C-alpha cells in the first residue's frame, strides 16, 4: 500500500491546501499519517472555511475534513516520524506555517530526506514553500538552489498584510515566502497570469496556492505513478 505523510501547521493551515491532497490520495488508497510540530491537532485558518472568503462549497468541504478526519484529529509529533517508508511527504500551506512548520528542524529533515532518495516525493504548497528557503541539502548547500519552484507570491501578500507587515489578526508576518526562496537560490515563477501554478523539479512538486491544490495533488499522483 502506498503511504503519505502530511505535515500540518498548528498555527493556522489553509484548509483547501490540506483537504484537496488528503482526500485525493485517500481516494487512491493511500495510508495517510498526519504530523504536526508538537503532536497537537492542527489549527485551521478560519478564513479558509469562511463562505465569504472561499465560497460555500469549499467552506463546507474544508470544515468537514478538518472536523471529521480522524488523522487530523490525532497527529504524530514531527520528531517521531521519518520520511523513509513514505511515498510522499505533503506540506500544506497557510500563513501559520511561517511561525512553525517552516522553522521546524524536523520538518526540514523530512523535506530533505523526501527529495534526497530515489523513491520518495515531496509536495509543498503555498506558504509552506518558505520551508524550502530554510532547508539544507545533504552537502550543506541550499536545498532550493537552482530548483524551479512556485509558491505564494509577493504580489498576493501585498493585498493581505498592512504597511507594517501585520496580518489581519494583528500578528506580524516574519518574512515573505517569495523573498526568502529567491534569496536561497530558488528559480521562482508563480505564473501570475495562469489560473493554477504547479511546478515539478525532480522529486519536488510545488503548488502556488489554494486554487492550485487539486492540480498539485493530481500532479503528485502522476509523478508517483
């Protein structure tokens, strides 16, 4: 049986970016494990389940998965899991990843190991792309250097944070994903003229944001096959 590990934020994950890959892989018979930095249940960014923000259908879908999927409600701590044995490691996005997953040493380990071997793949979506900027390869260099990637663009961030980089909830965003990935050597293209943006570079699949989640999940399946 194919296996997938989901690394989900406790500071606020974006519902669609987790629910779409999770249900897609689930429908294909994957054995799925969910892990969070401390092992506490992941926290949903309520904006991603707000009908006024994402539409009634998506809001209902996200809320149902978040509240009723037993794997999301009983995660493992990141330190207790390893990428070995998993066909795919999935990193859903959401602004919350900037405060926990992207800075977590075990998340970096999981990403590095997922793309280092011949068998595994990694899917990184939206703000979780910030993890790419902080992860080192086995040789000590930047994991993302020279890789073609997509993720949450500065052009979209400008419409969310205020002039002091504060989020709508008052928290200051510690960094902008695009800036960090580019500074780490990533070949960034969020394809702003396209409805969706999914990029494949070796064992790394990246998706731009919520509207690319389903396409990213389908792309991951195609790569695994």
